[in-house]
C-alpha cells in the first residue's frame, strides 16, 4: 500500500459487524478496530481499538494479513510489527472491502488465498 494523506482501511463487508484494519498516515500507525466486531458484550474491555506504530519504508507499507472467521493477524513491513485480535462476527460478515477516507491510497498488489479448515468435513 503506498502512503497516502489520510487513514485507509481494509474492512469486512458489513461495517456494523466486522473487523476493520487501518493505517493512519498522519500518526504512522496500524490499527485494528473491533468495536463493531460482533459479540462484545461479555466483557467491557473487549470492544477496543488497538494500535501499533509502523513507519512507511520508501513511502510504502507492506501488510500481510490473515483473516478467518474469528481472528485477524497483521504483519507490517515484513514482520517489523505483528498484531493479532480475536473477534466474534455474525455469519453475514463474509466479505472484504478496501477504501480510503479523503486521501489517495494506491494498492500495488493483492493476493488472496483460501485457508484450509482444520476441521474435517
């Protein structure tokens, strides 16, 4: 992802019930927002916006993101930072959305792989 001028996000299709991954250019930080990530009522501290600093390298950020039904793992700049979060979305949260808020972000490449289930069918 090429550095732009405002926050950009990767979000599950339903923004009211999903995980959101963002990069804030001004603050130079990656964040995972699970305030709308499905079931959060079991603990008042579970609904959170977690952040970690990561600087652009040559005006770019490289994300490796692994998403399954209940987890999101994020590695920034070839493992310079790592984040993981657990979520409990409903069954309708089954897509991804890429967008930028008020700035320009250029997606240089995107590879999507299907994860195999650990459960036998």
